[in-house]
């Protein structure tokens, strides 16, 4: 039986009729066309589908769209400024080459923003623990961690550390 | 996922009423086990009753010699609660070790204990901390709540509303986790109440259990070395691709030692 779900996605109010079993990630990708949120494993392990619900990072493949009814959702498309200026965490991933194939990147960035919001000055250990829910199949963790550390500093208003070549 | 009808009641009474109306309803907590199960078509409930919008199931408060945690309280809320960190820090640290950050942001205490996964962390705390499980109709002693693998003392249609944990003199939880799933291969919770010591084990057997020999040894002498002569039998312990029963039995003592040391 279809049901109507209404939520705020990247600042815009949306309302759609969906099947009750629709996952949030399916809703975002197929109904709203926000394909920046990826489906990597479909078994709740890889974290490519991480979005923010009322500021908390969650796996959108392990949540029904109906559960997000009334919530404020932020996807990777909602991070950059309206003029296209990248969020400091996105800029840090670019500067520090925190991606190889890029498939896990949206989830990594969304998890990183959540963890830095909760812990503004994370240690390398904090970052590695905080990213436990995200898997990079290219195994590019070293630069991802560097990027998150640099992104954390930039989010605190510091300047973006340049990548050491 | 098979189709189902989704409900979002606003009170426990409404949820109980809904449970009684349908052929094969299931309660939805944070969904971190149930939704993956449904996605694999391992279950086919007729109706999902989401408990996420019921205020009386939420919140953490100090009460009668301990803490009362609402059934819908998420792991991250328990882990970061100043009240839990102050009153029973071992409980906050257990919650911080469940799954990953995103799972902790969704998963709930009630969901964890009602699912009664043999490798879940919370059952060790429920039994070690002499908890009382409150439901819509009665109170169940933590000691009696877990009855087997994925089995609890709950009746059909009964809803857990909160868990009351008693404040121990000291306590700690040590876990040897599966690095992929982060479930406990073996987790041991040690809690001291006066002259009584409780040692509970999760992950090792079909359901959480108390390690009697270790409790007796620690009641005599609360030091990690007091466990040198105590052990648990490998008979009936879980054996799988991750660890044999013998290895799990060995890990129980190692984790118990670590928990005792962490008690300080």
C-alpha cells in the first residue's frame, strides 16, 4: 500500500507517495534523483549510503523512507554552498587525494562531517574509529584519514593544510 | 523486501493495540537488525509497527539506586549521556563499542535485548547489572529475561518500555570483537555489588550466561590473577568460522581478566 512521506532534503521540503517498504536510499536516488548517495553493499556494512538525519549520520540503506518522515535529511549534494564552493571536508578530500575510484567518497565525507561535528579536534585514532562504518574497497584509507584530519582543521576555521607531495 | 503495512503509533497503548490486530506483526526499533533481515527476505511480517515516535519509550534518568533507560534510547545516546557516564560508566562504554557510528545512531536498547542475538553486547549488561526489564504489563528480572538463542521471556504482543540498571560499586566490560561485524566473539561484563561479584558472558554461548566459578573466585579475591584457576567449559559454546568453542572458552578468561583490570 502506498504511503505519503514528507521531509526536508537539503533544505527543501519534499513530499512523495512511496511504497511502504521503500528504503530511504531508494527514495533519495530513484524518486528525488539524488544519486550522489551510493549503494555499495546493500547489507548495511559499507557506508557508501551514509546521509545525515537531523544531523546524525545513518546508513540510508538501513532505514525506511517512512521512518524519515518529518526529518531533515542532508545528502552529499547538500554539503557544498549554493555557489558551488565545496564544504571544507570535500575540499580536504580533493586536496589530500582522499579518494581513488570515488565510490565510497560520499559516505566517507558524510561520516567525516558527522564525526568532526561531534569531536572538532579528532586524533588519527578517533578518525579511524569514527570511520569504522565506511569501507573503501580501493583500501585508500591512509589519504582518507589525512583528508579528514585536514578537513577537521578547516572546519574549525583553520586554513587547509596542503598535501605533502 | 516483501511488502508490509507500516504503522507509526504515538503511544505504547496504541502499539499494543496494533500488535493484537494483525496476522504477523513485527515491532521496529532502530531497525539495524530487522531491516537487513527483511532485505534478505529472511522474514515476512504482515505489518511493521515503528516505535520511533513514542515519547514514553525515550530518555535516560536516575532512579532508585540506578538508571532507567527507555527502550527506544539509541546506543549513541547511552554512550554520550553525561548521566550514564557518571552513574554507570561501564554501560556508556559498552554502548560506545556497539557496531559502528551509524549503527549506534539508529540502534536501540530495546531492539537489542528483544532480538537477543547471542553476540549482542547489551545482554551482558542487563544480567550483570541486576537489571529489571519493564514492559507494558509487568517487570521481568534481567536474570530471567534471556531464555535462549534469539529467545526472551516476552509474551506475544508484549512491548519492552524501559530497562532499570542497578548502579554497581564498580564495573567494566571487555569485548573481543569480530573486526568485520563488531559483534562480540566473546564479551565479559564484571560488576561488583558489595561482596557479590557478577561475571556475565555474551558471544560465547547460545545466550548470555553467568560464569559461576569466576564469580566465586573474584568474590574471594578481586584480582585478575584470581581467575587463573577458574574457567568455563567449552561444552555447548558457539563454534563458527570465526572461533572454535575451545577458543571462545579461552577468550572468556582473557576478557574476564581485562574487565577486572579495567574495574581498577
